[in-house]
């Protein structure tokens, strides 16, 4: 059987994005200051999830802004 999805998981201290067409994603603020995800503040310890909805998502921008974000993306 061919592998159809790829998992990317890493910590970010610089701005980035979940890429266009991702299938599942989550972003958790593991730092000590507020971060920005998709233009919305994300407090330390909070997470934002993007569950599978049957087709790919638009790209989602994030900016740790002096914090650290743990990002999981399935493409």
C-alpha cells in the first residue's frame, strides 16, 4: 500500500504557516508569551486544532512572537 499522507511535526520560534492543502493540523503554544495564529492571539498552554474535513485547508499563518509553537501538520 502506498503512503498517502506525510506527518510534519516541529517547534517554531520564527513565523511560518501550515501549507496550502494540509489535511490535519494543530498548533500549541509551548512558550511563555502570547503568539498569533491565523490573526488570533494564542495564550501560553493553549492549542488550536484543524481536524480532517474531507478536503485540504487554505494556508494558516502563525507567528510565535517571542514564544515557541509546536506545530503538527499532516499533508
